[in-house]
């Protein structure tokens, strides 16, 4: 490959943010080239838990999250294929009265954003979710939440984007971004392909701290985080909703696939710079398995089939960076999804297309300003 491509918008990063943006831009009839250093979806977007929740989200994220939810609700039509999106509901449970009070306060505020959350007392939980530990104080349930299969979602969105005319180049790590005198950048890749575009979307997930600095000379307090997942053999118990359970400062997240396997995770793993991979941490496997069996006693005897990890970028306030660069015209940042950006992906793509093609978006993304940490402290 030794091509020099030109297009309306170039995208760096083939995770859910970049791919949904490529799809949204191509659907609007504009030319777009997406450059991915590996295979699309090989990082967080393709290996995550697949949870699609508004439940418990920071209020700042709810406008974007609700917009995404409306796409998830008709995801088969959006993606043109079944990606196992199921609207099973999302249930957060707690063992404490304080936890109940916090969820109740959140539910009251979230209703202003159109989220309908139902508080469940301990006896409601026992009646509706009898498989759960009897020691829970209650929970908060959002019925229109659910989950999808990330291994299907990401390649399918890539195929849809390509069918609309997007060009996706894999194994093409962007190694240089040279500003053009006419605006925008010329991106050079290890694959020999170069792309010039007046607008560039920078969506490199767990690599964004490094790429923002190396390619664009911008510094962000974004850290690389690793989350580790576990999947068990199928269980006889039927667990309908996606479940979150905070315990000792960490969340257990758990759901059951249609076949019966239990998918769960808890805690952070390590990044291994030598292999550029999420390293396996035995303690996460044992800890998350123990907490899962504590929450749902019927799971205690199950064998684990496998465990894996994925990388994401996290900001100090756990909010993404989404918006125009303060340093370069023609550069839009979309990263730092801080462990919960899969659900936000479809709406993020639409917002990015609006920013790139219209210069503005109707969705409130004011909490995600790229320069909010420019002076160390978060600007209001
Ligand atoms: C185990 C795990 C479980 C999770 N569970 C959930 C969940 O249940 N619900 C939820 O909403 N979120 C979840 N998340 C978070 C979610 O997966 C991420 O926030 C989201 O996928 C981030 O998408 P992205 O497009 O920003 O990044 P990524 O998916 O990381 O994509 C960025 C891409 O950029 C590429 N790239 C980097 N540098 C370059 C370069 N120089 N040139 C070209 N390409 C480059 C990378 O290879 C990568 O493919 C989870 C994450 C993990 C790891």
C-alpha cells in the first residue's frame, strides 16, 4: 500500500467511537477514511462487557447516553443485523440503606432527563429476583436498559460504514500528523497510506494520552486503564437483567447470555507495555468470582471458562473528552470514555458527525470539554 488519500473527514481509531462516526459521516454522503493500528474493535470496544445502561450514570452523561439508548432500541435496523441487543433492564443492588438513599436521589434527578427508574425494596427484590442474596437492602431498576454483544457490534458497524462508502484501513497506525496550510492534517501511517483531510477525529481509546501528545502536541490527564472479564459455563439459574453490585469501593457487573453463560467482571487489571496487552491478574478472577457467588449463591459451583482484559482511556473525572481541540482547528477529540463508553458509542458517532459536518451538535456535551483540565483543576 502506498496511497495518498484525501477525504472530508479522517478518523484515527477503529473503536466504537471512531466506527460509529465513520458510519454517521458516510451515511450523510461525505467521504471518510478511518485508520486503525490493529484490527477494528481489537481494543475496549470489541472485548467489553456489552452493558448498555443509563442506570447510575453521571447526570452530565445522560443527554448523550439517552440519545444512544434510542439507537440501541432499534439497533438491528441501525446496524442491519442482529447484534444480540436485548432490552433486559438494568438492576443496581446494594446492601446498605445509604446505598438505597443515593440511588433514590439519583433516580429523582435522572427523571428530568427522561430516565424512568424504579426503586425495589428488599421484599420486591426477593419476589422478582429470587436468585439474589437475601442480604440485599434493595435496588434501582431501569427497564429500557440492556446489553449487546461487542464482538458482533463493532465489525457490523464497520461493515455498515463500508457499505455506505467509508474506507477503513486496518494495520495502519498513524505515526505523524502534519498540519496543512489549508487547514486540517496529513496523516502518515506505518502501512504507507497517507490521508489528508480538513477535519480529523482523534479517537484512540487507551492510547489517546500518547497519541494526543505525539501527533498533536496536546497534553491530557488521561490514563490507560484495564478492566478484566470472566465467563463461566452455563448456569441453570435464569438471570434476566444486567446487574451492578458495588461492594467495598468496586463494582461487580454481571449478566447472563442467552445460552446461560455468566459474564462478569470486577476490579482493574494491569497494562503490560512489553506485550502492549492487558495482563492477566489472577486476583481479579478469584475476587470477582467470590463476589459473584456471594451475590447469587446459585453460581458458586460453576467452572470458569476463560478470562480476558481490555484497555480504555480514563479521565480524572471519569467523563469522556468530546469536542473540538483548543489548539488545532479541524481537530476533534473523542476519547477517555473511562470504562463506560460502549453504550455511548452510537450517539457519540452521530455527535462527531454533527461536529465535523455542521460545526455543532444539538446534544449537550458541555461536560466533556477537551480543555476542562487545562489549568489543572476542572473548569466549571
Ligand atoms: C473489559 C471491559 C468492559 C467494559 N464494559 C463496558 C460496558 O459494559 N458498557 C460500556 O458502556 N462500556 C464498557 N467498557 C468501556 C468501553 O468498552 C470503552 O469505553 C469504549 O469501547 C471505548 O471506545 P473507543 O472507541 O474510545 O476506544 P477503543 O475501543 O479502545 O478504540 C480505539 C482504537 O484506536 C486504535 N488506535 C490507537 N492508537 C492508534 C494510532 N496511532 N493509529 C491508529 N489507530 C490507533 C486502537 O487500536 C483502538 O482500536 C468496558 C471496557 C472494558 C475494557
